[in-house]
C-alpha cells in the first residue's frame, strides 16, 4: 500500500510558516509523504490568514482550487480565518474539517481519523477560551528557521482582529524554547528568526522578560544568527537595543511597525506611541548600529486620514530613511472599532497613497543597498539557484548574488560587494 500524500498551503505570517512546518513533521512521523503544494494529494492542509479581506478571499479561492484539482482529497483548514469564520469555511464545497487556532495542535490526529469525505467537522471556540500554546518551529524548509516564542496579543488596535483570532498574549518558558533552538541547531540550520504575534510582549504567562529570552538563545551552540521578526516600538527598549548591538549573533535587522506618521491617526488607531517616541527608538538603534536594516509597516487610507495626514506620514518616513517599507491599504475587518469610524477614505485614494509610498520605498531600498557597494560583509547563502546564481543575505539583510556553488549552501562566507544589478541585488565576490 502506497503511503498517503499530504501537501501544505500556508497563508500570511511567519508564525503560520513555523506552525505549518511543525504540522508537516507530525504527518511525516505518521508515515505520510509530503508533496509540493502544486502536486496531487490525498490530504490538503491550509493554514489561513485573515489580516485583510484579500487574505480571506485568497483562502476561499484556494479551497475551491484544491477541490477542483483533488476532488477526492481531504481538505483541512486551520489558522486565523478558520478561527474567526469557521462556519463560512465549513460551507464551502470540499472542506472536510475546520479547526480554529485553539485546536491547531490537534490537526494531525483529527485529520487521520477522517475515513471519507462528508459534512465538514468544525472545532472552534470563543476568544476567551483561546488559551492553548501550539509550540512550533520550522526546519528543513529554508536556511533560516522560524521559532515561535509567543502567541496572541493584548493590544486592541482599532483596525485589527488578531486578538480575536489568536487570544491573549502567552508564551512557552525560556527553558523549553532553548531546547527548541537546540533542536533547530541539530537540524543543521544556522539562523533563527524569533517570531510571534507580539514578540516584545513575551513573558506574560511565565513572568519572564523578552531580554532574558534573547540572552538565553544567544548562548545556544550551533546557531550563528538570530533575527527578531517584528517588535512594537514601545517594547523596543534601550536594554534590547544595547544587547543586540553587543551580541555577535543577533543581527542588525529590525522590523518595527509604525502604521502612520500622523499622531492624530495613531490615536484613532489606538496605537501605544507617538511619532516622537517612534523616531526616538529609530535614533536609539542607529546610535549603536548605524548600519542597521530598519523595515517599517505602514497603513494608508485609515478612516479619517486626510491628505494632510498622509503627507505627514510620507514626510516623516522620508526623513527617517528606513531600508524598507511594508505598505498596506486599509482593509476594513468585521467587528473592529474602525468599521464604525466616520470619514472613510475611498479605495482609489488609498491605492494612490500606497503607490506614492511604494515609489519612496524603492528609492530608500536602493539607497540602502548602494551604500554597501565596495564594502565587505558576511553572507549566509541559501539553496535557491536562478540564472546560474545563488543568493544569500548579510546580517543587515542585504541580498547578495554570486555564481552558484552547491558547496556554499548554508555556509557563511566573507564577500566583497563589487556592484549592484538592475533587480537590486548586490553582486558579490567571494573572498577565500
């Protein structure tokens, strides 16, 4: 008898990626064969996102596509969309089981119990009962591993459903996370991305601090690099900044959401800082890490955002000169305070504003990369090959290409940046 085939389809954040990787290991241990997302399968697993209406639509369309391609396959949907709208998913033809986030860790057992397609089974709960922590990390999928250290969020920003989809902030103890990092090291991966919904809020359930976690992970043998996936500006303390600057393992790479450069809009969004506080945190990073990559999240078209507010955002970001902008047109999510706010912004206006920031981002990113030409740096190379080239990243997240050499996959090499191509990749010369 041939082993059953399973494929995975992960939508959304790095946290979902880590969770899907863990689920895949469970199926592999159970004797299943993992096949590519595009291949025919006996079981299709979707780990969904619901951060925008587009994400919801993408999940629904994916379900229909998989059912058409694999009409006899068991289709299981988990993740944030499954938590928020389980009955909507259960009603789509082809869906066999829907598991909210509290039951994600039970997915393997629930799926293998299904013997034939039929009416969709639904496992979900109210947000008050979202208390379980599904421990997860990724391995074998890429050079970098994603380690889930925290889940949920106690912030209730006016536009966001994450606290409904993921519950209150919670975490595993540091000692257990160290063991997870050690397991990643044994798999041979060199870099870990520390991920969560609100990473800087780590310690709510154990009484520990995020800085304590960073210091403990820093001591794990076999891991050469760490990155913090995203951290709220009000939680990026001087202590954390100083530690990252002094550590040989923590990279000069920060992803810090601002969402708006207008204090009026930040207040309406229910964010926990001002533009002055945000600028102070960026300055604090650059004082000790002037080469740091700084990526910033920003939302355009939030209710009440006037042209003046947008210009404030544009000018603020242009003056800060981050390395990259992650730009999101506002997406109205059911059940959030933003739904009821007046002075809606037309979608065409939000799209135009996003386009302006995108042009700014391209210029800022180009400038950040160009600064490295003529310098030397350490590059961790990945397995991707395109046009006879392989690619890797510096500690501060500049992408570098060199001629493909299989022996350099998952190795850190000293590289001189001799130029930059039209696609924005640095051209590297290996220094033996």
